[in-house]
C-alpha cells in the first residue's frame, strides 16, 4: 500500500452529516451491551485486516488506555495461536474476520455457532453492527488517508 504524507480529502468537511451519522453509530455500538475492550479488540483486528493505520493507532491506543496487557495487543493478529484470548474473545474475533473477508465467502456456520455459545441475540447484533461500522471507518481511512493525530 502506498501512503501519502498528507490526507487526500477531508471527508469530514465535505460530508459532515454523514460523518456525524457514522460517529453516532460508533457511539451507539460502544454504548451497547458489549464491553468496551471487546469492541476495541474487534476494531483493532478488523483494522489490521484492512490495513488502516489511522484506525490501528486509535484502537491500540484505546486498548492501552483501558489497561489491556501489551502481550495481548502484541498477539491480536495471531489470536488463534495465542493463549491470552478466552473463548468469548475468540468467537468475536472469528466472527469479525468472517464478516470482514466476505469476498472469500460468508462466515462458516461453525463460526456462527461458536458465537451463539457466548453471545445472546442483542450482543450478536451489536457485535455485527460494530464490525460493519469499523469496516466503514477503515474504508475512509485507507481510501482517503486522514492525517494521523
């Protein structure tokens, strides 16, 4: 991926209402039934898959501020092989990867059933909306390359 030294377009200036709506969606997801650190872990993993440096920085920073151990942050990309993720986190991360990589096919039924073992309907809806939301932010970040804070 080629990076530029400056932002391509300030989408927040050109589409302020759409940006505010996406921000409101993010806030709604964070105010839902799932804990902040789980959402941020999912956001971090999806941002890794999508190669969004802006979002990687933002969500890794949020996780550090929330007290997540460096060891866990260092192994998010290899969560399947890491012993620091519990079954619930693994189910959420598998669902996030399955929905983020849709061009390779829909998530396996086994992935969905593993999710059902740890989350109720409201939590699954919240998690799925969170994944859709971070994918939208990632497209803006990768495509339009906003300035890093």
